[in-house]
């Protein structure tokens, strides 16, 4: 019986072979989690590259959703079949940087002046670099938050549209006026599941108020400042006092509610614009400000994991993220440009024509997305502590100062290595 | 191959026994039994050993290390366990896991019995009704999570709309610290009910109809026939479900992951969710393994007690 | 001998079934009053998924949701054509069916022995089998991958089959149900000189139709719906299962719900069909007649 089973197994194993590690067929494996238009375009680009470079072939492969990219990569480390290149979330860099498979790209980047590293938007560069100055990724995507608003609801409430000089007070007042409990209509939406989705919007507020997450030496919490308190206070006032915020529990219905005219304003990124239905007339504006109009970027990267096909992987990534090629990717998919020089190309006008709402986000990249989350291993724990604090304030379970104090203590003990 | 040989040997022994002194060859007979027993279980046990036991032992070893799970770790003795004992979130998660289990298992079993009996009746369209009950079992947890989040949405969900219609207060469900865990219980009971029903139903169908008919002839009503005849015969299925549902309930993860993410404010953080965060968000693999090992010990103890109790119960009934 | 007796009584059972007066069917049973609402509650997600799968993309971008304006079957074609859907289904079927066969054979043997043969180490071994389930998969996942690598099974369908070929679930389920079969039956066969294996195959297993059907269906379902393990155990597109394939419709920031749901509903059809087929085994006939 056992023998029969083993035989059956062997047969299946034999007939399903193929695939294999990075360069088993000579082609460099390129893992991505793109779907829809992005998947189509990356496949087309891969084909184009292979035709021009028959000796440096790249095998563009869908490896499951990007949400699972890190798990999948770790699995590949264990089973020894690592891809030449893989798409990873920016937040995965600190985890992956320590692994022996992960390729340090610093010398490659420094040794290729034509690659023009400084041409990438600052947020994209920061996300690919660890605090010790080493570069582990090539920018793959760079997003940021802006204010997206429903013009019809603004008109109905007799409000003028948000401007680039909007303050927090303007924002809070507008949200209050857009709120109508009887119609179940809210001024603003906040993702309140306690994950990084909750935290990054708070970080934007913190920076706008002139505060920062950690002290300049990166050793202690710095968000328990007057700036941090004013950010928490704004959340408290809007959610608990004004009831003008729809708290999204994490099922991301906020966008569908926006489409249904139940929410007046969102703080969201360019990825959501494609999901806004045609009947909704919307506008995009930079985030309201206090000291600054800071926004936050959520960049992702391509990372390399094979020493053996390093040359091919690097050549392909250089080509893929070159201004002329990436602007084509942007036009096909609506992803923002990665480089400043892309916005100087004639093709960029085509991008703006196709995605008019994206202009604010692109401008943000040069002006308002200058700060970024620290690329340190402790960040995931810091994020959890802050997530709890923000959640407690939004739900009215804690006062802003108390929530900040508790989070500060937690973060300080995390940074102290506990 | 080995199975067949051992089996044949056992068969021969039996024949010999029948031909000779009945019951006189105790030790030899038992040896044949041992052989046959081991031969019968070994293929399954071997596979489960390689693919189940080896990783489990491995993970127990990890709990004494500091490791990110993919690169070699360093031995740290009982440090992870010391950390665990002093971690308030761990204890909160442990408490909530227990509460969840104590609610989920009995509710599921108590609902499943009447439904299984109902589905065992001769009514037109029964195939359809049975199918309907199994559907949640087939549905992916992600889809289940989406639909429950929608139904239980505090502001726009159907459930609160219905409550409002009959004048009951609005609830927060997944977004309330007090109700998140009960809401998860509700959703998982719904999701697992089909599983419990299918087990009970196959047990009921193993109940000889003649027994039920005889009971009916004896003047027992249907209800009494159920209590006297069917229910006792459901005992093995019940003890199976008790053990199985408990093992799964104490390892609740998917449903929390797709709805509350352990919140709000840790209100629905259960042990495996916490462990997952440690392992795949914070990459503290050793600590995650320690939590896993602690859970292992608890589940093992609970299962042993449950098996022992059900064995005693069946002895009692047998006599 | 036992076989023929069984066959005879089975035939007998069929006759009585056929001869039953059709009286019962005249008036709808009051039980429908409970069964219909119950079904509605349980079917809700499937109905919802089907509704989504025939909506337009814009219609799914509403909350609270409304009914679709019409039936857009196009979503099903889109799902089918966006990737090698048939190939994914085939891989899943190959893996699931192999595991069902493995479990039927291996778990019957083991379950029978654990229930009926008082061999040395019976109880300890049984607890060890169960114990393998008591450490969360999230922790044993990577160690299991290491085992696979040593067996040179990573990135083959074998990696998906091997760990599920014999499951503690199956062993436990079969053991539990073997304890309900009267010992007399087994002893009668043994007196006729049949070995344990023959007794098991020709006397006991035929009595356990419903249980074997249950084991088959639940094993199939588990393997078919598995996501996390295939995600890390296979890498080549050619080895993708349907659950991995469905990821093609779920982007990082954007999900095309109608197409995703069309794909999901399609992926669930084989499981639902299996449930219907298993119903045929759920008819009580063999077990009852065998006990006369």
C-alpha cells in the first residue's frame, strides 16, 4: 500500500517537473504580483526585452498576490529556489536585507552613473535604502496620499472646493458640514483596523504638524510632542466630538461608500482613482496642512536574490526603470512615474491626459512626499503600538494625551530592545 | 505487501485457534495482533510522521532559539518562555482563545444535532436542503469574511437595519471591543455548522433503520425513539466532533485575519493570530514557536481528557 | 459468504424501497417550514457571490450594494480566459483526487486498526497522530518545506499531495466510525476464515458508505481550498492550483469583483458536484440491511 502511494507520488512528481530555480533554463526568473493592465504590460515589456536580448532572457512570472510576496520569497529561501528578481513591499526591505540571498545593490547603483539614481523621487530612493546607506532595491512603485473629494456633496453643502492652502481647520469644518446623520453621510473616512493602513495617515498628520516619529538619532519616540498631540486631538475632535468620520473596520468599503455619495472626502492614493465610478464627479487636492502639507509615500521595490544571474537581473531592472520604458508602463497602468525626468518626456503629457487626477500625486512626489517611514527592523512593532493608540482615540476609548503616552512607553521599550 | 503478509498470518492463527483449543493461545494471538495492528497503521503513521511529526518537533526546538524562521537561529534557552509569561497581550490572547473555544464548540454541536436529524428525514428536495447546509463549508473564508463584514457593518449593514426596524439598539459588531469576539463566534459557527452536520448525518445514516422502526413499534414516540436509540449512537460522532472542533477552535486564525485583524484594540486577538504576527510581521520566530508550543501542550492535554472521558462514557454505555 | 448475504439483503432493501406506497408525497411536509429559512441563511453567501459574478464592475463599486441590472455572463468568460484556468483546475483535481484515494485506503486501514486491534502502542500512536495537528500550521509551514526539500519534492505537485495523502483527520474519523460497527459482524466473518484485511474490505467497508463518502468529500474540500501551503510549496506557473490562480484577479490595490467572483464560483462547482454525487452514498440501505 505504502509502495503504491510512493509510486503514485513519484509519477506525479515526474510529470509535473519543469520550473526550478532562478536560472535553470538560462532565463532569469522575475516574480511579480501584478494583475489586470499591469500584468499585461509587464508581460509585453518582458517579451520586448527578450527579443532584444536573446542572451539575457527574463522569465516574467506571476507569483501570487503582492500581499503574499514576502511569505513566498521566504519559502523560496527555504526551498532553495530563489527568483532572480521579485517585487516586494517597501516594508519588507528590513526583513529581507539581512538574508544571505538578498543582493546588496549599492555598488551596482554607484557603479552605473547612467542609471541616474538621484533621478528617482526621494520617497522611492529612501524606501530602497536602509539606515546604513545600503541600497537593496530598485524602485518599482511610488504612491502617496492626497485629498479626493466628491464635488456633488460639496456643492450640495454649499462649500467651496478644497484649495492647496487648506488648513486643518478648513478641513475639519468642511467634514462637519458634509456630515448628515439622517442621511448617513460622512465628511471623511479613516481606515481604523489598527494596521499600517491606520498608522500611515496619522504619520502624515504628525509631519504636517511639524512633528516626527523618532528622535533624530532614531533611538527614541518623538511623537509625544505638541505636534503629535495636535494630530491626535484632530482625530479625536472629528471622530468623537463631530462624528464626521466614517470608521472603516478594514473591509475597505470606504471607496464604495464614496461612490455611493455617503462620504465627502478621502485621504487616498492614485490606485483608488480607477475604482471611482463614472457617475461620480471628483476632484483631487493636496492634503490640508498645519505647518506643512506633508504627505506620505508607500513605495515598493524590485529586489534581487540570485548571485548567479545578477548581471541579467540588474540589466533588466535598469532597462525597466529607465525613463523611456517606465513612462510607457505608467501610461498603460496609471502607476505614477518613478523618476523626475519622466515628467519631462513628451509622453508624460499623454499620461496626464489619460489620468488627469494623477497630476496632484505626481507633484506631491517632488514637493510634499519628502519624509518617509524609518527603514528599521523595529518599525513593524512601532506601527502596531501606534495603531493601537490611534484606534483607541478614534473609538473614544482613550484621550489623545494618554494614548500618546502609552504608545511612547511601548515604542521606547521596543527601541531599547525589549 | 507487508500488510497482506501480516494479515494472512493473523488469519491463519485465527483458523488454528478455531481448530484447536479455543482461547488457549493468548500470547501468540496477541503477537499476531501486534503485527497486524502495526502493519495496518504503518503506512498512514509513516506519512503523518514524516510530514507532520518532524515539523512539529522542529518547531518545538525553534522555541528555544532566537530565529527569524528562515536563517539559522541562536540558542537562547527558555528566554522565549520567560518573555511569554510576562507578556500581557499573550495572556489576553490566551483568555480570548479560551472564551472563543468555550462558546464555539458547544454552540456548533448543539445546533448541528437537530439540523442533522432534520436532514435525515424523508422529505422531497432533501438533496437540495443538504447541499444548502454544506455551502458555507465550501465557501472560501475570504468570501465569508467579506459578506459578514458587509452584513454586520454598523452603519450600513443589513443586520443593524433589521434590528432598527424592530426597535432594537444598533450594534458595533466587528468594530466594538465588546462584540468583536462574539461576532467572530457567530461567523465561525455558521461556517463550521455544515461540517458538524455532515459528521452527524453520516453517523445517523449508520443507525439501522430497523432499530428506529422497532423502537417505534414498541410504542416509543419519534422523539423518545430519538433520545433512546439515535442519540446514544451519535456518541462516537459527538466525541469526534468535540475533539476535532476543540483542536480547530484553539487554533482559530483565518476568520480573524479576514475580518477584525485581532482588533479593535486586541479585543479579538487569539493565540494563533498573535503568533502569526510574531512570526510573519515581526519575524520573531522563536517567540512565535514558544507560543505555538504552549498551545500544543494545552491542546494535547485537553484532547487527552476529552478522549479519556469519551472512552469512559462508552464503557459505561456498553455495560 | 458474508458478501453474498450482503448482496442479497441489499437487493431486498431496494425492493422494499420501491414498493413503499407513495402516500408520503401527497402533502408537503411541515418540515419545509424550517428547512427553507435554514437553507436561505446557509445559501446567502453563494447567492451573494453569484449576484456579484453577474454584475458589472461599476455595480460592485457601491455600498450598500444593490441588485445587478442584468446578467453579465461575460465575467465568466473573462475569468476563464485571463489565465490557464483549465490547467489550474486540472492540477487541483489531480492533487485532490490523489489525496482522496490515499485517505480512503490508508485511513481505513489505520482507523480500523486503531479502533479494533489492541496492538501494543495503539493509544500512544493514536495520540501522536493527533498531536501533529496541535501546532499551528503557521509555525510548522517552513519546517515542512524543509522536509519537502530533502525529499526533492518542492515545486512539484507531489509536494501538495504527499502531506495530505494520509491525514490525522481521516485516521481519527475512520477510527471513530469503526467503533460503531457491531463486533459480531466482524467476528462472523473471521470465523469463516477471512483474514483481517478481507474482513475489512468485504464486510466492514461496505457498511460504511456514508462515512467513506464523508471522508472523501471533506478531504477533497480541504485540499481543493488549500491556499497557504501551495503558495509556498510550488513556484512554477505550470504547478499552480486553482486557489493560486484566483489570485490573478485580486490586485494589490484593485480587485475586479465580478471576474474574481465568477472565477470563485467556477472553482467551487467541482466541490458542489462532489457533494451531490456523495449524496447517493448517503442513502441508508447497506448499513441497515447488513445488521439483520
